[in-house]
C-alpha cells in the first residue's frame, strides 16, 4: 500500500476468523488495497485455509505475499514484560493499554 511506511499496525486475528473477515480487517487497517485481490491471492497460493489466529504487527510497506506469509507462519508478536516494583496493577495495565494491548 505504501512502500515507504515505517509504522507497524497491530492486527489481532481471532480464532475462527474467516479469510473474508481477515481481509476486511487488513483493509480497515489500510494494509491491503482490495479484499478481493487478497482472497484471490490466498486461493491461488493454497493459503486461504492456513491463515492463523494471533496478534501481528504488520506494515503498509509489506506486500500481500509478505502479509500472507506472516499470517500463515504464525509469527505472532511477542514481547517481554517487566513489572516495576511499587506500581499497582492498575498502573501497569495503563502501560499495556497505551501500547495498544487490551
């Protein structure tokens, strides 16, 4: 969509999501230009039923094949958590929410 984009967008694919629903999520996040093209690509490459649930950080600079590769490989976003002594659970939760996690 935008080869010069550097920002990564968090996309959460829920278990049981259909390829059509995933394509709609990607379109809403401006990661693809066309749901039909995405679905056609996954159908042609045999990956339509291999898309996996999880949390992914994707970029507008990624091509459809790159996005599909991420969604089929199961390379979900991981991160380390450090709990700061003295902070309440509410304060720590606020940090996660500010980072885009709920």
